[in-house]
C-alpha cells in the first residue's frame, strides 16, 4: 500500500518522475525525505519535492536546474542545501536538494523534528519506505510526536513548526510532545526573527489560523513570538478572536467566489447559515477581493496573510502606530508594513465615518487616500469585528456600519475612477506653464486640491481644472 501511494503521488506530476530519473542517473545515493514522503503517503497535493543526496547537493541541484531549464537557488551553502525552481503552467515547483547530514540516512532521519517528517523512500525500483522512528504508525493515528526529547532544544523553531503542522495536517500533538512544546516555547525568543516570521506566515495561511493561534497561546508559544502583547493574555485572546472573525467572514467567499450554494455540496458552518451578519455585502465583490488577497506582497507571503496579521494587531492600544516597530522586528517587507498600517488607520477612520448618516464623495476619497495600500481591506476588517464582543464596531448601530461599509466597497469596486483615483487632468509641468506658480511644494498641494474637487464633481475637463485653480490662486492672494 505504501509503495502504491508513493507511486501515485509521484506520477501526479510527470516532471517529478523525470527529475527523479535524472537524480538516479547521477549514481549518487539519494532518498525522498521529510514532508514529501509524508504528503505522498497521505496523498496530499503538493508542488514541493525534498531529496537527500549522499553527494554534493548544491552541484547536483545546479546541474538539474540547467538540465530542466529551471532556476537554481542556493538556500544554505554552509549546510549544502539548494533549490531547483521549475515553472509548469501557472505553478512554480520547488525541488530541494540537501546533503546527507549524518553518517547514514537512518541517522539523518533520527535528527529530524517529528516522526511523520522522519521517513525516507529509496530512489531505486523498490521505493522502499525507511521509517526508523515510527512515522507511518503516527501518520495513521493522526499524531504529531517529536522524534527525540532533545529535538526542541537543538532547534526551538520546531516548537512553532509543530503548531503549524497540527493546523495543516489536522493532527494532534501527543501529550508528551505538547508538554515539551510548552517547556521549550520560551527558547523561541532566541530564534532569528526571519525564521519565526516565515513559520508564522505559514500558520496565517491556514484556513483556520485562529484555531492554531489559540492553541499556540495555550502552549505559551504566541506570547513569545508576539512580544507586543506582553503578558496580557486577555488582549492576546481578543487578537486571536479578531483573526477568527475575519476568517469566518471570508470563508464563504473562498468556498465559492460566485456566492453559489448547492444542496448537494458539503458546506462549512460559515456557509450553512451561521455566517457573520453582513457577509452578503462581500458576495458581489468576491472575485476582486479574492484576487487581491491572493496577491503576493513578497515571496511566499500574500495579502491575505497580512490581513490576518492586521486583525491580530488590531487590538493593540497603540493602533496603527504599533505596526512599524512590529514590522521592523519581524523583518517584514515595506509592502506588508504599508498594508498593516493602512488597515488599522482605515479601521479607526471607519469608526468615525460610520456615525454619519451618509458618506460624502470627499470623505470616501480621503478615506482611501489616507489608508493607501490597504484598499478595501479595512472595511472588511471592521465588518468582521462588528459581531465580536469587545470591539468598538460591535457598539455601533448595525445599519449605519453596514451602510458605511457598503458605500466604501461600492466606491472601490464600482466607482474607482470617480471616487478613489480620479484621472489626472493636469501635471505639475502644466501648472508651471499655465499658472502663476513656481516649482515647489505648492504644485503637489494644487494637484491634491484638484483631485478633491474632481471627486466632488466640480471639475471634469482640463479647461475647467485650470479655470478652477486660477480662481483659487486669485482668492489666496
């Protein structure tokens, strides 16, 4: 059974078979290992392939990349780890090569983190499963068991990885492994910020990231990797609940971007009539929202993951001011930092706007101007928090909040060129040529004034724009 599963999984992508034949032809002893073997036995879809070779792994990876017309990425030259990236259709496949890290493959497997990741498959015709730690039994039992008691002190990041694997596989940590996770969670403070960030990003990519974060808080993990919350467990709990509310609001969109439901389909609880009130506002804009959320802000990290991080941070007393130090500590990209800040600024602004009877065009324009890269994500976050106890949105009158969110989403998706980004009628050069002004800050001020009167419908043409600005300047003088 094991061999058949592995053969089926490898054959699922023909390029896998071709690459493994290439590796066999090198004559170097090699094995499929780790997550690849686990996913093959579980028949989980994956675009990654992990190999260990008893040779110069970087050299073999470089040659394989050249042979298949892919890209070669030396991931860790000191540890002899390289990656081959191949594009197949719209997918990027990652084939990772690592040198043997012990005297033999069995010792290599004993040096790994969890038993389900400590299996290997020979690359001969037998495709024999090597399982010295009992990974196959744990795989069948749905159990995450640490390979050795000293696996965590040798690399504390494995504690966080266990939290992620629990969420992605739907497995349970064994009792002894959970105890060890709790014991060694404080050591995560010694791990590099980049490694912690990458594992946290993978947790945020899960459908139920909130569930994993909540369990992480229970084990004392989240308090270590998110020091912004200090020892305030109640505040941390509110942040996790904010993530859960955002996920629940968006769940029907991910399940069916067109908002359709069939009685014959298996549906999630969010789709089965207990989705958050107000979720229907998002249905018409589902394709646009999902396309934006799938956008990579930096390699391997999407806008949707950043939105969830914003939800987690939304409860911090410092608000948007907390995003920059947090982003710097986590070594986030500037695009991620701008999104975090914009979402929290937008949420604060929306709490004020929702108290108005109706939004004026100028208010809508200034909202999107001030929130920058956040786009419609701030209104979505506020909508998610409206049914979560302890958040300011829950204290607003529901019709007023829904009307505000509806107007903002409508403006972004249906009247973008009118209310969000009006067309540029004049340039700074045009102003210098046609108006009594010199180059300097005043040009930016006038162009911004022009955009504001455009969204109010006071000017439409280039001629009207020049006339308006002439009158404005005359009045100023």
